[in-house]
């Protein structure tokens, strides 16, 4: 699992925020590219957050996270700390 996703999940645990693991393991394709997509979904202050990292995600090739808020706006290439800051600002 990418380090930024681990950091995010640990920070959510520390804040007492429940999250769901919706990761998908699509295996490997030729030439052995990892196609796993790690996904963490949670609610905070009446907003829904979905964070993904992995094959085909913005910044996933660098281990960074892609955030979607309320199934609406998507922002990519974020660290766990960036996402926590966005959460603390009410999703903006």
C-alpha cells in the first residue's frame, strides 16, 4: 500500500473518523505493471470523501493521492497532509 494512503488512514484513526477500505486488486498486466487501486472512503462534517491511489489515478504513479469530495470535484497529486488540510477547511 502506498505510504501516503497509510498516513491518511492512520490520521483518520487518530481523529476517530471511521473509514471503509474499498480497494481493488486487478492484478498485474504485461509488462507486470501493478494495477491495484487503493481506495479509502469516509464522511466528515456532512461531506463524503473518496481517496484513491494507484493505477490510473492522478499522482498514483508517484504514490500521491487523488481526492473526490461529494462525488463532484476531483483533485489529484495530494499528500495525506494536503487532504487533512482540505478536510479541516470544510472540503475547500
